[in-house]
């Protein structure tokens, strides 16, 4: 499991740094960087916290294929997961946050 940070999209807001439970992310020259991707356990907190969708989570092969990237758009009532497949195609999954804690 791992994430990647697109430095061209990052605005250095620090939101991802604040939410990482492992304190793995740092700001460097106003841009987020992960200290060591091998320490990331894929909780996706930083992916959801980034308002710029600068952080992508790589899905393992058994979850959609190597090279597939997962982005999140966390809004007040919905959480939209966007999958970007290696062939360029995309798929979105919208979760209604008002209904997501009942299980
Ligand atoms: S996915 Fe979770 S553990 Fe990995 S860098 Fe992001 S917040 Fe930290
Ligand atoms: S939350 Fe996104 S824009 Fe903000 S520092 Fe992290 S990667 Fe950059």
C-alpha cells in the first residue's frame, strides 16, 4: 500500500500532515512529502483530507489492478471515491455520509 503526492497540485495547506495517524507526512518547501512510503498502511485519511486531490492511493492488484489510483472528494454530505484505471478510464463511487455509519 502506498500513496503518491502530485507536487504540481499541492498548495501546502498542511491538512494531510495533520490527519496522518502515523505522522508520516511533512511539509517541505510548502509542499507535502511522505517520509517513507513503506511505513504507510493505507488508511486513506490524507487522501480524504486533501481538498486539491493531490494525493492518490494506489490500489493493490486484488482491489482493482496495479497502477489504479484512488482519489477522494470529501464534501459535507457525500464522499466521492474516484478510481483512475491504468487504461485511463475512470469510475466514481458516491457515498452518502448521512447513511454511512449505520452498520
Ligand atoms: S494513507 Fe494514512 S498512513 Fe498513509 S500517509 Fe496517508 S494518512 Fe498516513
Ligand atoms: S492536503 Fe493536499 S494540498 Fe494540502 S499539503 Fe497535503 S497534499 Fe498538499
